[in-house]
C-alpha cells in the first residue's frame, strides 16, 4: 500500500521505516529540507539503534523515500500525521499547531476514500477536530480519520514497532478499519493483537498508558526514599513487588525522576484535559509534582554527599534522559547540573551520545571524551544515566583518578557493599544502612 508519513522525527521516521519494512511503499515527508537532504544521503538525524539499517535496506529496495513536499503524499491510501505535539509553555496543553497545519495541507491533496492516521499523541477529541478541518477544506472527499497512537520507547523503538504488545486503532467507520487492518496485516499474521476502539478511546489509551507507566516510576521512587529512612533495599523491594504478575517488574527501577519527550509532556497534557473535563486526575497531578521535586532532591543529595560543592569539580557520567538515546528532553541532568553550578561547582560531563544536544542546553559545563578523563581530578563522581559504558568501570582506576573517593550513583548501577569495601563514600538510592534499626522519628 502507498503510505505517506507526515513528520520525520523520532516517531515518524521509525514508523515510516518499519512500515516500509512490512512491504508497504512509504514516503516520509518533512518541512525541514536539511533533514530530508540528510535522509536522502542516508544520514539518520537521530540516534536510534537499528534505524540506520532499516532505512538503508528499504531505501535500497525502493520502498522508502523522503520528500520536503506534501505533494509527495498524493495518491497515498493512508497518510499518517506524526508531527510534534509539544507542551504549550503557558498552560501545559499539547500544542496542536503542527497537527492542524498538516491536516489542512493533507486536505488539499488527499485522495477520495483515503485514510488520515493520527500517530502523534493528541488530546482526546483531536480526531474529531482533524475530521472537521479536512471535511471543511475538502467537502467532496470521503476521508476516514483514524487514531493509531505509538508506544515506542526511545532506544527500543524498532523492536517496539515490530513486536508491539498491541496495536491500538481508533476508527469511526468500516473503510478506516479495513485500511488499517491491511496496513498492520504483517503484525496480525504473527498474532499481534489489533485492538479496534472508538477514536476517543484510542486517544485516551495512549495518555492513560503513559501516565500509568510514569506513575509506576514515581511510585518506586517514593518507596526508594522510604527505604532510605527505614533501612530497606529498594532493589529487593522492587523485585519482591514486581514478581507479582499483576504488577510486573518493569518500570520499577528507582532513579532521579523520569524525563524524555513523552512522560513529562503526556502527564501534563492529560492532567489539563482531565481538569478541563471536570474529572481531575489527582494521582497524575501528584506524580507530576513529585517527579519535578525529585530532580531537585537529587541535586541536594549530591551537595550533601560532597559536604557542599562550592569550588569543587563534579564529574557527571550520563546526561541524556535514559541510555541508548541522544535525547535530552526533560532529562534530570537539566535540573541537577544547574543546581550544582549555582552552588559553586564546576561540572565536567561525559555522555556517549548526548554531548551534541547537551552543549546547547548546558552551555557552562565542560565535556570529557570518556569516563576516565571525566573523573580525572574531580572531587566527586555522579552517575545520572545508566549507559552500559558506565556499568563496569575500573573502580580502582576511578578511585585513583578522583581527588576524593565520593560516588553518587543515581541509578544504583553498583553494589553498595562493594563500593564501601573499595573505600568509596558511596551514596545511591533506596539502600538504607543494611541492618540499621528503623530511625527513631
Ligand atoms: C515512553 C513510553 O515507554 C513509550 O511507550 C511511549 O510511547 C513514549 O514514552 P520513552 O519516553 O522513550 O518511552 O522512555 P521510557 O523507557 O519509557 O522511560 C521514560 C523515563 O522513565 C526515562 O526518564 C527513564 O529513565 C525513566 N524510568 C523508566 C525510570 O526511571 N525507571 C524505570 O524503571 C523505567
């Protein structure tokens, strides 16, 4: 099937490339001509493991192409909208400017009987609005507007697209259902569940799923703080809780708070939608606030571990919001590092992929070209992102390089007993003094 993907960012590029890998003929369209030129030269503008190969294979097979012009979508049976829906600065709502613009442009070139597929994460009811925009601009064309939210994790996006737990499809008519079933037939053939719902249910599923995942993370982070007070070990607690298959062990790793381009944006948008609808989601409101406070609490933990950071050099390993991505959006480091600097610290950082985008966002930090040069001469080491490259450091070498053997591990990469035995002053998350009596309050 001929498919057009409007928007060649994280979601659009991964989705377009994977759909072409299913055998469809896909053109990815983006207004950013430089991005299109780079893609045509085989350069992938984002770091996503495996994407380069999927794109190259399908470009070579003639199934995947790129264009800066919406006219390239002419004749497509399905046109996906995968443009950004950033958070509006003033009120936390999702900004639909790009979505509406795409809908207007599509209305002018879309074929009668085609399907417009909302892939971007949009507030409940946006599908109705897109349908109205297209009907208004192209009254003589029968166009089905469908919701098909993505559940792609950055760094695992290819697998998440090709082996999804489910495909959620919000349709309002039979034509839309038929086309979407044909698009995802390769997945249906291997028993992937295609869940057909109304458009609004589909839009809500995306927000509710992300908010629930964010809640799991925020929950275990709070339990981690409790462990520090009552002497529990958060990794044991998370494992014990997660082994209950009604709960599941994933998204129960304590950390410095969640970031990324989705959790922060989607929880905020859902909160606003619910408040406006007169059904406020107090749990979501609470987790949003708890998450922001946590990032600041992490900075305070570092300052405390160092006995103050004024005039000291802090080595930071990991800046991106999680490993295997170059994405810095809402990364905890963007809150933590400026606080350390405000307290008088000099920060030297290393991140395998994030340095390029971090340079614009954290202008006053220095960048090392590897973990060991990063810690050389520093007064403390802080691990913010759990890249594999930081999981098996030569700890004797790290200790020798540090001016003071202080390590603050915000991802519990290392074992507390081992670090203490090596002579580090080791701070981590949710690992109260083993055997400590519950503190007398
Ligand atoms: C998320 C959803 O997982 C995905 O389904 C949706 O489509 C987009 O948003 P992503 O933002 O790429 O994907 O990252 P994810 O792996 O979900 O992690 C989100 C944040 O939670 C990261 O900051 C991560 O560090 C944090 N996290 C995740 C934890 O702190 N602990 C965990 O156990 C899991």
